[in-house]
C-alpha cells in the first residue's frame, strides 16, 4: 500500500477507536447530572463520588480483589501445565493445555451458564469466591500462552550446565528456569488481571445480584438511571489498562508476547 | 536436548504427573465437571414454575426446532457473519501495515489496540450509545455546521448494534491476524514492486492471496467471538435484534428455564466447535502444502 494512503488509514482507524473514549471522557466532566457532549461546565465531582460513594467504592474493591486473586489462580494453574509441556512433552500435558485454552475461544456465555448451574448445584451461587474461581479458570488461557512462550525462549544449555554441576530438578527450576520465565508470568498475570476487571457476563451469571463488580454496576446504571459516575469509572478503567499494558511493553517484548515471530530487531 | 532434559522413562513420568496434579484437580473440578453438569441438565425435565428434576427427556432439544429459536439462530449467525467480514476487512490492511513498521513503532499501536480490546463490552456499549445519541452524539456536528436542523438519534437500531459489535471485534481481529502477518516474508511485496506493481496493486494481488488461510482463520475466530456478544445487542439494539447469548441468559435468569438454556448453549457450542474444527483443518492443510 501507498505510504500516504496507509497513514490516512491509520489515522482514520485511530480516530474511530478513540472517538468513544473521548466522548466518555468529555461526558464525565459535565457539571450537572446530565448526558451532554461537549460537556457543559467543568467538574471533577463525579470522580470524587466514585471514590467516596460507598456503593461505587464497594464495586471498585470487589473488582480489584477478584481480578487480583483470579489472575493469581490462573497463573498458578498455567505454570505447571506450561512447565510439564515444555519439560516432558507428555500427551496428557497437551490435553490439559487444550482444556486451558478452550473456555477462552468459545463464546463466554456457555462458560457463564455452566458456572451458574455448577455454583447453584454446589450451593456457592452468589459468593465472592465463586466469582474468583470462575474467572481464574476462564482466564487460564492468557498466562498459559505467555508462559509457554517464555519456556520456548530458554536455551537448554543453561539447564544442562546447572544439571552437570549437580543441581537436582527442583534446584534447576528454582535457580535457572523460574527467573527466566518470570517476566512471562508477570505479563500473563497482567493480561488476566485487566480482562477480569472488564469481564461482565460470567461475573453477572455467577453473582450478579450479590457481588457487584464495576462492569455490573455500570450496566445497571445504564439500564436503571444514568449517572456521570459511570463515565468517570470508564475513564479510570481505560487509564488502568493503559498503565498496565504500558508497563508490560516497557519491561517485556510486547510484539513477541503477541506472536510476532522473526526477531527483526532494529 | 541434554540427557537429563526431557528425560523419558518412569521417574520422568511420575514427576510430570506430580507437577500436573494441581492443575488437573482444578481444571477437573471447575471446568470439566461444570461442563458435564451442563450437558446433563440439557436433558432434565423442566418443572413448570422454575425448577427442574433429573430425567432423560429430549424436549429441550425439540424446542430448539421451534420457529422462534430457528429464526433467532439464523439472525445470530447472520449478525456474527456480517461483523466478522467487516472486522476482518477493516483490520487486515491495518494489521499488515502495522507488522511492516519497525518494532519500536509497533509498540504504542499494540498498547492502544490492547487497551481497546480490554474495554468492557459494557463501556463500549455505553460510549457508542452516547456517541449515537441525540443529545450528545455525532449528529450535533452537522447541526453545529448548519447542515442539519436538529440532532437525531441513531440508537437503538440494528445498524448501531452492528457498528458496536464491529468496534468490539476489531482489536481482537488485529491480534488474531498479527502473528501470521508478522511472519510474512518482506521480500514478497518487494518482488511484486520490482516487477512493476504499484504498492496498492501488490497488496491486493500478492499479500491478500498468500494470506488467504490467515484471513479464513480470522473470519472464523471473529465469528465465534461475536456469537458471544451479550451486552451490546441489549444496549444498542432493540429486542428483535437480540442474539442467542442474550436469549440464553434470558431463559436461565428471567424465565428460570435452565434446562432450555443449557440445550441452547450446547447448540451454540456445537456450532462454534464445528467452525473451530474447520479452522484447524485449514491450518493443517496449509502446513501440508507449502
């Protein structure tokens, strides 16, 4: 494609992708409790309300703690599978890998309904921990992919050297392998964290009426009465995503994490 | 590989199984078991009034053949198809050009795409409903310029829903296309150029045809992704635009007909699996024929 043409195309795509973000940011600054764009007046009170109002505060706490714990659970399940797949090449490890990827590829409404039924049957429907576990399993895919990539980058010469010097498997794992895959674990955690923070349907089906997360609260506000606080929440969410992905890119190789192959380094 | 690395034999296997014990238990209890219960429940008998009891009846699947569900399935599949085509058509040239940039310049774009990808469906639905609304939407621009008398609302409507879904699918499509396109040999386009093709022509006669398997795979992935959309059809569409995902939730929560919802989601699952199997088969045949 022509360079000027592709610049124009990039500009158009960027404009369309940005448009809703700009509108939401603008709406969040309205002085009165009305949906106006461009905003009338200037006020940061809706951001203040987000951090003071008890019910929004509660949703923030729920979302952050669910995301933090679910991402931890996802990594804890993904790491042994990725390790076993790399170290032993077992068919069984490949099977578990497939299970780990499946819920993320299929329409999430299926997973959501599965959990609704499962938690109802086991008597944990509507509980905080049910949401954590459901998100944890649903998001295993992300750390599984990044950590597997991490293992692929390890030069076998290192583990060999450690083994010839007398280190047993556990020591090799702790002193050689773990430090090398740690950046990939961290980025897997970051991806899972951000997606959990924004996930709606599973959280809604598992505990939508008892554990209110931010997306659920925003959706309820959307249906049952507008408040500019929801625009303020959206802006904060976008800021958090930018910060986390920015950090991943700063400390990791983002193109590689996303599947770019040849190391065409400049 | 070294002698200790990837050591087969009994000790190696035993250790591997030890390592895999915890993930097996977690995935077994919290992934495989819920799925089995879902399958079982789709055969349960629904007691009118909201409960269900164990049985082996095919009523729920028979209900799937009713006009309402058939029409809705056709509607859902067409919506997902249109969105998949739009998203891939828009994302392909974008992703191709992105992969041709130096890596350092790709990073800000990738961060941006990831941020949009992470946006909750709820936030996308909300922001587009603002953008298309009468009071705060795009129609205020022509009014301000004096081209229109009064602002108008474009939402809720089928078009608004398609727009929102395409927006939702776009970053996902970019990330699905990114790995295969970044592996395209840069000499391909150069060869076409030296033979006298203009850049645009080289793109359509060279890059698009060699990427056909990647395009097909992306179409199917985006199709399945869109099948799961749940919030946007409700926020930007009218009830007649609702997709299967909305109706499944509606059956389960509002109508308290869990067995019916289970049967519907299994039908959705079967359709998705079938399409993924096609994708995998295409991927395999691509590898077989160089």
